[in-house]
C-alpha cells in the first residue's frame, strides 16, 4: 500500500479576514459597557473555522468561548485554557462528565438531572443555564430552589433571549425574569445578551455578553450596522468558459435562455457546498470589482455565471461570492445565521493568521 499523496488545493475557499473578526469583537466588547464580551464559537465558529476564529479572538482579548457539543472542544484545547471553554448542551451522560473532568472544560448545566450527574461526579466549577422565556434549554425558574443546585459551584449563570433582534415586549419580560434569577442563584458572573442583546443596552449586559453572529459579520440589529465588518468571503474557481449562441439553454430544466450570443463560466460551487438553489438566477459573484450574475439553476457542484461584463475573465480565475450578510439574507430569504453555517466541508478553511 502506498500513502495517498496530499490532496491538491480545493477550488473553493472561505477567505477569512482576521482583522475584521478582531475589530468586530473589540467593538462588541466596547458596546457591552461594564460587561466583558465572550464569543459563541459553536458550529465551527458559524462556519468560519473554529480554530482560526478562536486564535484570533483570544488574541483580541476574548477569554470565554461557547461551543454547543462536546465534540467541538478538542480542536480548541491547544488554543485556550480549558476553563475558558463552555459546552452549552451540558453533560448528557457519563462520557460527557468524564470528558469534562479530564479536560477541565466547563459544562453548562441545563436540567436538574444534569446537575445531579455533575454533583455525583464530584462537582467542580460549572455554568448554569436558566430559561426565562425562550423555552429551549435551561432550568425553569420554579426549579431554582431544588436542593440539588444548592452547593453547585457556578461560574456563569446565564439565560438566552428569544427575540432580541426585534423590538418586542418579550425582551423586557426576559430581562426582568433574569433579574429575579440573579437574586436567587449565586454565581461569579451573570450573562444574558447575545449579539442583538448587546444593542438593547446596559440593562441587558450583566457581567458577560455572548455574541456570535455579529462577530462573523452579521448585523443582528440596525444599531450594529456601523461597527460590524464582513469576515467571511466565499471564493470559487472558474472551471470552464463557454460561448453560447442566441437561443441556447442553460442548466437543469433550462430556466435561462440566451437572448444573444454570450460568454458564460462554470464555477466549482453548488448547493452541496451551501450555495443553495435559492441563488438560481439571482446570486452575484465578483471578479476584480465587476459584477458577475448567476444564470440558470444552481446544481449540486456547479453554478453557471454570465461573463458578459468580464471578457478578460479566464478559466482558473477566482471569483468571490457577494456575501454581505444582511443584503444576502434579504436577497436569498435565508437568515444570516444560515448563510454562514451552510458553507460546506469542501471549502478550504486553511489560513495563516
Ligand atoms: C448561539 C448562542 C449565542 C450567540 O447568539 P448570536 O445571536 O449568534 O449572537 C449566545 N448564547 C447562546 C446560549 C447561544 O446558543
């Protein structure tokens, strides 16, 4: 058996602007006022690449990192202190507890049974999630008097806002409930706000904020528009260029017909990469500052673009998707969160920071 040679570079890459991430975190930390900003780096840092994101964020001054799954921890352990990593899903079984103990990573306790499991294993510092109205993860307020919580060593007591990106009464209801949680639960730090919650103002900041989306260029509320920069730039190689005649049909189900002779290009990106079919006939790429529109249907691995504006564009050139998140969300009907986390496994995320 011979070893496979290293794979050649991918025709898809997610260019990452480390300075933009650093600047976004610093802006959110400043907007958090008295509170310190942490960072949600779950789901591979929203698709950006958790390793490079955490390295950059740690360099910017971030000291608290949130992942969802225990499986997301291993890549981060060489980068930051284990106690700086919080696992939101909490210890669901003995294997999770054993891993937390061995690694020193802090679990977020979400239920009484998780609290019991953690205590039976000897306890140690942990975090606590309390539900104040999203009805997702977290202990109910009525459960807070349970003796099993009595001697937990709680670092961060947190709750999560359901609708911070909207101006609705629910925000104030959750804020007030969190205030009562603070009166009932002893903890070293309290935390309520996600990206949008930071823009709701000081009453939501507590001691630690937990931005995710806005770190990676998402605009969670209009107040954040001026200080958040795009971080991720999907880039794709042009595999083939072809000349069409008037009347030629493009792509699956021939949804586009050339109205005149035209030059088109075939890009190595498709819905399997997270560039979904909603971009059919609608998406836009960029080549040296010129707009290059998608024509016809996006297919699994390929997307066809109109090269009429860019006669100099050649096979092997790289094009950048127009992926400004608020605008791309409006155009595609996808959320900014989906746009980021969709970017698939075929993107190379290698980067030297
Ligand atoms: C994902 C998540 C965040 C970050 O939310 P954004 O809206 O992306 O800023 C914060 N807290 C918890 C508990 C989360 O699950």
